[in-house]
C-alpha cells in the first residue's frame, strides 16, 4: 500500500478487560471491537500503553507472516505481557525472529509434522485406553478433566519427546507442579529446574542419535552445533508443559459436546466426519482470554489504510479471525461440513503452533474413546454448575463432572 493512502488519524483507545468467561461463550468485548473496525487501538489490563489490534482473517495472516513485525523487539518494549500458554524465558522460541527462530524450530520440526505425530498414534491410543479402563472401573461419577483430559496430553507429549516409559510418571508430577496455580511458586520453580536437569541429561545422551523423537532430534542438533544444549532444554520444557493447552481446549470441546447432544449424536452416528468436525470445533472454541504476545513494527507499515508506525505494538486475534464472516459464512454456527476451513486456532506465520497436528491427533483419539466406549456419557451437574478456570490465559473447565 502506498503512503499517500494511509490515514494519520488515530482511532480511540478501547479498554479490553480480561473477562472470566464460562462455557464456550465468545468474549462480548471482542465482538464489539470486531464491529468497531478491522484495525483499532486497545489497552489491555497489564499494559501501560496502547497497542493496535487486528481482527480480520486476511490481516491477521499478513501481520503474522510479515518480517517487519518482530517478536524479539517485544522483549525490549513490553516486559509486562510476556505470556502465551507457558511461562517464557529469555531466548524462548516465542521471542525469536528468523534466522534464530527458524534454526530452533527447524531442529525439532520433523517430529511435529502430520507424519511425525502419526508415529505415536498406536501408543497414544493404548495409553488413553488405560485411562478410560480406569475411569470405567472406578465407575461414575467422575471428573473428566482429572481422570483423562489432564493426564493424557502429558503422557502423549512425553512419548513424542522420547521419554522412556519408566520416567513418564516423574514427568507427570513435574508438569502438574509447574502448571498448577495452587502450587507454591518456589515448588513450581524447583519442579521446572528438575525437569530441565532431566531433559539436559536425556538430550545430552542422545547427541549422536538418529531416532525420530524430539529429544533425539534436539540431541543430534546439539551434536552438530546447530543449537545449544540450553536452547534445546528450554524448548523441551516448553513443549512438555505446552501439553496443558490440549487439556483445556479438549475440556471446552467435551463441555460443548455434552451440552449439545445433537452434535455428539452426529459424531457417534458418522465417525467418518470426525476429523473434519474436530477442525470445526477447534475453529469455534475460544481457547484463550484476550490475546497472546504482540509483535513490534520495525518500520512504518500500512494495514487497511492505517499507518502503523515503527515501534508500535500490534496484536492479532486468532479468535476473531476464526469468526470472520468473509471467510466463514455464518461464523456463529458449528457446521461439521464446513469446507474449506482455514481456521487459525494454532496461529499462523513462523510462530504458528508446532503442536497443531499433535493436538488434532489427541482430540481425535479422545473423541473416539469417549464417544464410543462411554455411549451414555453426560454431565453429572447442570451446565451452569460446571466450574471454569478464573484469571487464566487459557480457558477451559476446572473440572468436568460426568456420569454414564
Ligand atoms: C489445542 C491445543 C493448542 C492450541 C489451541 C495452541 C495454540 C497456539 C497458538 C495460538 C500459538 C501462538 C502462535 C503465535 O505466537 O502467533 C501457539 C504457540 C506455541 N505452541 Fe501451541 N497450541 C496448542 C497445543 C500445543 C501443544 C500440544 C504444544 C507442544 C507440544 C504447543 C507448543 C507451542 C509452542 C512451543 C508455541 C510457540 C511457537 C513459536 O513461537 O514459534 N502447543 N500455540
């Protein structure tokens, strides 16, 4: 876009509170912001200043794919809002720009492709089978989050990371201590250090390995001098704890299916539509509160006739992009036959979530196991009594009381 067409008029700054929402309710403030315009200014609770917010699918893709918007610069600009669904540290993958970002992501990329995660499908199904066996043996009622949705992603991620079966229990304990909001901060920090020390040893041992798991890929990259051991360990800890996102997104997914029996019935009756239906559910589920990390413009850039100045912070909303009516007709409707479905639930551009194919595989296995093996599965309390997480970035039920 040429400079002459850019407006210098700054839109008003809108305050965007981080609401504690229940169920799968879409943030009503975000709905208003989307109506206000495609490129507006917002102030988030933890931010001192204002930032741009981009909400249309097309613009979100442009901003996230444009190297003139930097993540490295975020660290210099906004130390207050440095959170996604993990606690970041300096040099973490979320705050790197190419070429450092490409180098680090490249080291583990093969394990996270559709082909890479397919490798662990059988073992993941077996691990889930054990959890569902226990659920059925213990009998109703049960909390689906505590019994299945929380432990399953942790063990699957350990599997992808190449953690030996004997060590999985320890990884589960550390992950729980790191992620639990009720754990003392010092205990969480110690668990993080212990997990880091564990991965340093595991990755160090695999330096010459040709295996396909993440620790082996990282070990080989360390051996070739492509990444440092410190970078590899930081990434492994981030990936292991990243499994939390699947717990909460699938918590919302099952809340949705249990409160919309028509959707669950269709999935039971037509198992062949499940992969496509899961994409539609992922598009619809509002997985987070407000927005993730911003990006900083390194030079003046025009978006929809608005001049973004060098140094300005820009947020994209993947949730808003997923409801863009130009891309998703009747965006409020859950339509299992929606095609194409270019949802941005896993982000876009170089920082796109590496866990997308893995999360899809896990969601698919969970839907298969719980719908097919527990056909009478239903909520044990009225929907309004399901407790949802409060004050967190990632939304989802705190517990999901079910019976059958
Ligand atoms: C349903 C589950 C998940 C959702 C909805 C989700 C969503 C996202 C989103 C929206 C981003 C940010 C993209 C950006 O910064 O623009 C992201 C980044 C990331 N996710 Fe996920 N994620 C999920 C599961 C996972 C899993 C299972 C893992 C690890 C095994 C993971 C690891 C990461 C990492 C490491 C990043 C940072 C990538 C980078 O900055 O290069 N996520 N995720």
